């Protein structure tokens, strides 16, 4: 659109664009800052969106851009798809959606690096610097692209959530990564060699698949966070390729965000990142169902009995897990909580960092059911409170309250920080059966003498409890 | 100082800002943070615009690549910001109007 600018002002255009990019950067940083508090977060997101809008509009004035058909068509098509996905998605499917968006972001960055390379008729005129970043951009972007779609498939159940692996896969993966890096070095010396270019692209796409396939379903929160970080890095690399600071900065911010979330998730599961990537742990079928369950007894409770217990408690903590959301029981849970509060019972929610299927997922699911966010306490906040809690309702959660994480050094989840529900006076587990959870580990909490089991579908059980509360 | 080194400085400093900004985000907001950050990574659309909008005799391939890149990045940007807004709209404090 630079043709609309008067001739006399054209020399100032490049600098003006850069200054406006600086303003967009300001909006991104300010937006992320506002995301630090639930009260201002929405404004923060809108500010970041405004920054993006400014960045896009001002780019259209770049003198290199002279045809607009492709641009308009692309934005319309992509924007429409994105808007529909964003409107339609169920909150439970948020991890899948973020994985898909990640994939498209990474893919776009790889394409930008490739497109920039291919539009220069003679690649030998490119400096080694920009050739290296082109190679890296294609590498990171492509592996984010395929990796994200594999993660999507795993979350959606198209691909088995089990850790799919075979001996030597890790060595193949590491070998391929080294091979790509070596090829990028060759590419820098001989950018005219088409074969090298295609092998880099192909291998990168392949690495995305083979490095996510062996990761178990339970570790998907870590993988999504990591892929989020990669999509930021890929954008940064694309920024290096086209020499654009806005891309470099925005990409770096996202890369840092993803890395922090990855760390938090790893810590919440007491796993190192290397262990998640190479460990192949956890599945969705629970192969090692505890064989010693038969000789232990559990105490069962009923809706009426439980209604009396909670109605006369002074403090009730709810420990929700993903099972709650699967059963779509958040809304009736909220009703139960409201009834208890009307009776003067103090109700809080204790949220484990991996309660959902991505960082903070459970909070969003409860927010959807109008649970106020100041009632949602994270693990460090709620753990000191269990000693003074009368009843803990554990709904659809299992591994995150499993005491073997503290007691059995041999257990795969040993060392994972958990919600210390066993410190409360009484616990009630809402569950269909005694089957082990996502990680496939038996839970001795079920057999604890302070614990009662409320068998059945979480939603039906809560509905029964809700009705029983009317009669107390 | 080469452009690469200059860009590296910017990159590293931006990483530090990112760490500082995000390490304080409470767990309640981690999902919106991730989807919001994800939308920001769609900034690569700026690069896609330049690749697709550049016209020339031999640029057919790069225009098509740029076109696909714009579609991908637009999905990321529009979808990411919209879904984040949808989530954040639901976050309410006790006593807030519904």
C-alpha cells in the first residue's frame, strides 16, 4: 500500500514502519504483563491482539509488498477457519486446539523461511548468517508443525495415548537431529544444492513425528508447553531470516513463556525434561493394574450419607481432576458448592498443576461453570489447609492425590508433589471403579480407613448428592 | 557488528523479558497464557505477508508458499486471540455480575 504514500514521504517509510513495530512490541509486552492477574488478563489479551493488528497493518505499507490478492485471500481463509475453531471448541478440548494452533504457527514460520529463500533467485547472494537462520527456521518450524499434529492426534485419541516406542528410537531421533544440524552447515556453504534443502525439510518433519510419538498420554501437558515454546522460537528464526525485530522479540517472548510452563509442568510431575522426552512413560489403558487390590476392603458411601457429612462440615475442599470434566459435572458440582456455602460451609477448590490436560486447564473448566477464581487454590496454597479440612471431595482425580508419590520410592510417580488430601479428617473419592488412573498406578488412598468411595459416574453421583442436600 | 549479532542481542534480551514477565503468572491463568502467547507467535504472519506480497517474474513458488503461510498464521492469530478472550471472559471473581 506504499503507493498511497506521497513520493516525498517515501524515504521516511522504512523507519516509520520500524517505529510502529516498536509500538506493537510495547503492546505485546504490556499485554503479557496484564496477563499476570485474572482481573486484568482479558484486557492484556486484547492489548496483545491490538499490537498484532497494528503490526499487520503497518507491514502492508512495506514497499516490497506490491500484490494483495494472495494476502487478502489468505487472511480471509485463515481468519475464518481460526474464528470458527475458536468459537466452536469445547473447553475440554482446549489442549487439542492449542496444539493445532501451535502446529499452524510453527508451519507458517517454516514456510516463511522457505519462501524467503525461494524468492531470491540466486541464493548464493544470501549471507551465511541468513542461510543458517533459514535452515534453523525450517528445522524448528517443521518439527513444531508435525509434532503438534501428533500431539493433537494423541489428545484426540486418533493415535494411541500409550507410549509408542521401540528400542533405538531415541538414538534414531538424536542421530536425525545431529544430521539436520550438519546438513544446515552444508547448506550454508552450498545453498544451490536442492537435495540438501529437501533432506533438511523432510528430516525435520519426520523428527516432529518420531519425537512426539513415543511420549505417553500423561505427559502431553509438558509436550504442548514445549511445542508452544518451539513455535515461538520458530517465529524468532523467521524474524532472523527476514531481518525483522518484531518477529524476533515476539517469538522470544513466546519461547520463554513456553519454556517456563514446561518447567512448571515437569516440576509438578517430578520429571526432568529429558525424562519426559526420552522416558516413554504412562499410557491410557493402565497396563499395570494393581493385582493386590482384591484383598483390601474399601468403605462405600451413599448420596444421603455424604450429604449429611458435608452439610455439617465447617470446611470442605474439592479436589477435581480431568475425570470431572469428562463427565461434564462441573456445573452440578458448582450447584453443590453453592448449597454448602448457603449453609455456611467454607468451600475451596484445590487444583493440582496437572489436574487437567494442559497447564491451568482445570481452572478454565471451572471458570466455565462460573466458579469464582478466588475460590481456586493452587497446590502450594491448599496443602497447608488440609489439616483443618473436614471433608475432601476427590472427583475424577487419582494420581494427583496418590500417597505412594510420598511413600514408595519404587513407584513411577515417587517424588511427584501431590495434594495432601490424606491430612484431612475425611476423604471421599468419586470414581467409577477401583481402576488405576492415567499413569496406571494403584492408589492406596482408596483403602485408607479415613476414606470412603462413592462409586458411579461423577455427574450422576453429584446430582444425587445435590438432591440429597435438599433433604438434610 | 553484523546484523546477526545485533539480532542475537535483541533475541537474548527479549528472552529475559519473557522470563521475567511470565514467571509471575498464577497457575489459574496458565491455559489462557499459553493460548495467548500462542497467538502472539502468529506474528510470523508479518513475514508471510512480505513473502506473499512480493511480486516478480520468478516468484510464483514463493507467492504460493507465502499464501499458505498466511493461511496458517491467520488461523493461529485470529483463533488464538479469540479463544483466549473467550476463556478470560469466563473468569469471574466472587460476587461479580454474571
